[in-house]
C-alpha cells in the first residue's frame, strides 16, 4: 500500500546534542512522537537561528501561551516549528512572567509579529524588539488579559447601547441575579422538596405525567388519576354554527362591506377624515 506522504527517517533526540553542549538548549525531550526543547530567554534568538539554519526548521507555525499560576514564572511560550525538508515538527518552550520580556523573533520570522501580539493580548507577556506590540483580539480599552487563569469568566466590564448617549458604552459588570444552587436532579422526575412560597400548592395536580413540580412526593396527585375523574362542563349552552352567514365564509368581503373599502387599495383611510380619503 502506498503511503499518503513520503517517508522520512525519524528525528532522534541525539541529533540535538550539539545545541545542548553549546548551551543554547537546556534539554530535549521526546513524547507522543514529538520533540520539545526548553530554552532560556536570553538564549532564545541564537537557539532559533541554529534550529533554522543548521537543523532545517524553516517555518514558524504558531506561538501558543500557557498559564501556570503556581510557578514563579507562570507563563510558558510554545513555539511550533516545521521543517519542510525533513517533514518534522519541534516545539520550543520558554518560561517568563508578567515583568520579564521575551526576545522577539520577528527578525527571523516576520510572521511572529502577529503571533506575539496575540500572546500579549491574551496573557500580557511582553516581547522585547516587537515594534508594534498592540492588542489584536480584544476591543479598545479592554481591561486585563482573558486567557489568564485568574481572569474572571464574567470579565470586569460589559458594553451595551445607551439610548441617552446614542452610542455603545462600557460599564462594570452587573449580574442580574445571584448564582443559584443546583441539585442536578432529573428534570423528568421533579424536585422532591417545596420551594419558599409554594406551601399553598399543597395537593395541586402537576401539568402532565412526570412534569417537574415543587410538591412533595407523597402529596402529588398524578395527572392520569385526575383524568379519570368525571368533570362536568361549565358551559351552559353549546355553541354551534348553523350557516355561513354567522361566519362570513364564502363572502368576498367577510367582516366589512364593499363600500367601506377605499378606491385605491394602497391607501388606508383615517377614521375621522383626512387628505387620503
């Protein structure tokens, strides 16, 4: 069977021993069929140049950020490199914090300008040498960095359209109601407790069989038992239709007279007269 892609020899960890001996890379690991190496911040640029020129990793595919709040250097940047000639990928990992900047690799791969802006916007990581380090995913005036683990899910501000200002305005987040306590019971069986204010519903019949109800289990009267009871109709006289004259069915103008219609069907006359009549 012919392979869908050309076969290349596997890249071994030992092929990067020269980088480790030169002090450019701390260690190289192999896991799940992929190689990853850890690099110090001050050695990032020479390590990237060596991986590109000597080991054939020509393309920078992605820069991903990871947040580990328990670490002294909580942020870890993952550079994903691709070698077209060897059909292989490698991940380069660098650790930093909120203050220490990471050298920018835009001098090696210009595409890193956009990728570094994304990491800065989402995590707040600074890049030294990036001349256009601005937010790229969030709006103007956004507070905080949303991919950090300590960033609240509701955010700090919300926006809405103001009828008074006639524009979109920002305001602090206001929750419309408190968070409720959920018991994760089956909604098809109904809750087995009475909520405050539902005491007066004692003995009521649920909407249908198995419908959720706040009544206690021993006080619930099943809907099928209530359906077996003889219920007398409350209407005193049966309403029937004897002829079409009672409904207007079949007439060209049911409900009104032909003379009541305007001459021009697109003109709607006013009730008290006007220029359209």
